[in-house]
């Protein structure tokens, strides 16, 4: 998923006329080398935004990396300062994926005020910041996780259901109230032919794609089954992913302007 995301960002920055650079370090990089690279980017006034692509290899602490990068350059909204400002209602750099979800709801005319939003997943990347954003949109918010009892019953209460756990097809039709809006944030690569046939029965295009590539990208939602009951649903790929990339560019441009640079 990270490789797909990085490739999308590189393509989008070129199309938008941004200058971008992907700094790829070996998997066995120690924190000394990573920290030095972050220091270099911090000091480079030509750089308006930096993200630390997560997850990092085992042994590298993401919190330590984000602290080293600092809030003035970090545009993925994960620095503790940004997170604290988001929850306190202050001006903050908002993580790109949650920002994209809210933008999608707004532009699609999906009512938020007074609606019950259920988020499946409590990650720092999506679940937690999205809860703060939807509260600010006047939603009633429930956050589910691996210890939630009777997940399907809780999900069926949702007017807006967001799946963000990284488990392919976790959310089925029994999780969704008829007419609900379903946002699929998951990006999972499946390689099991049996799962492909189960998720896309009779879909020759998907089957041919799987045979050609040996894998398929799917979300956390069983799209075929859930689309029969949902009022609106996002696909994977092609749904939240492109919005995530777009909002990252929005964050970077906003940071450039905040730093007093033209554009």
C-alpha cells in the first residue's frame, strides 16, 4: 500500500507542477542516518513540505522521526502539535486521508450534522483524526476497533460508515444499514484466487486483471455485496486514495503560503 501511495504522490506532484523528491533509504537504515536526512530537509528553505512515509522499518520509532522533522515542515498532520491543535479546535495541519474523507462528504452533498458516523479503525493516520473532524462537522461519532463487541451490530447504526483497518473485505452487507454512506479507506493487495472469486463473482474483468498481475487491490469493504445495500459507496482503487494525494498537495501549498512564500 505504501509503494502504491508513494507512486501516486509522485505522479500527482508532477501533474500539479510541484517539485518533489522521494528520499528512499535502505531498510536497514539506523536513526542516525534518518535523522540526518530529516535535518537536511528541515534546513532547506526550498522545501515547503515533508512527510515521513509510514510504516517505518522495524527498529525505527515513528514518533522520534516526526519530532525530529518538526511541525513547521511536516505536512501529513501527524506531528503531536498538529494532533493536539486538531483536537482542541485550533488551526492545524490535518492528515490528508481524513481531510479527503470530509471533503468527499461535503462535495457529494452527504449530510453530516446530526448524523451517526461509525469509524472502524483507530489509527493515528485515519481513525483518530477523522473522529475529530467529524465531531467538528456535528456528527455523533463512534470509533470501533479489534476489541469492539458485535462489530456488525454497531456498524449497522451508522448513517456514515468509514472502514479503515487494513483487512480485506472485513465489512460485508450485514454491517451496513440500507441507504448508508460507506467510505472505504482500506488498501489491501490480495493474492488468493479463491478470495478474488468470492469478492468478484462473475466479474471477468477483475479475474483477467488478477490472472495478468497475480494480485488485486481491494478495500476493507466487500464492494460487490455492500454496493447492493449502501446509498453511496467509494471504490478501491479510485476512491479515497486520489483524494488523499490531492489533500496532501493542498497541505503543502497551504504550508508554503504560511511560510510567507508566494504561490
